[in-house]
C-alpha cells in the first residue's frame, strides 16, 4: 500500500483534501472500535447451532405464506383498511419484541409473526392500489408494487 493513506485500505490515496482525509480517518476509527452486536454473536449460533439462524429465516417466509391466506380472507370479510392496519400493528409489535428477545426460539416465533404481518401489509397495499385504479389500468400498480 502506497501513498499517504497506505495504512488505511478504506481510504483512497487520490483523495486530495487533508481535512476530508482526517474526517474519513476519524469515521473509520469510530466504525472499527464499535463492535456490532448480532443475533449470531449474542446467542452463540455458530458451528452446530448455525441451523437456528436459517430456521428463523424460514419461519419468516412460512409466516408470509400463512399471513397471505389469513389477511386475504380477512380483507374479503371486513374490508381492506382494517386488516392492513392490524397487519401493521402485528409487524410493529413483533419487530419490537424481537429486539428484546431472550433467546433464539423467541426470535424464531417473532419472525413467524412478523412474516404474517408483512404479508398482510403487502397484500393490503396491493389490493388498495388495484381497487383505486380503473379496470384498464390495474396492471400498472400491480407491477409497481411487485417489482420494487
């Protein structure tokens, strides 16, 4: 590594201004001294326990599958807006509880519940967008929501 920033691989040597270099060095120092707390490190999910991480991810998608059916039927019976607000509340509560999880099993259950809420939100948004447009333009909001 050459140049004045040879000791720092994240800062390019062609960065001309000294004040900008000092700012970037300070930011790198702050980032490198902060140890990130992840669920894997908090619950020691390595080696023989790494399958628990994938279980939580899989349960999220199972929750999406279940939530699609649940909130689809609910939207047909009581309207579109209330199920979407219920799904938003479910997702918010599950996400907040996930942040204070005592163990990985609690996280897995909260991921399942969050998946149900996320599916209800997406489905509600899609249905409201489709129903607010005319029949000839219904393909446009569907493509916008599903492609983004």
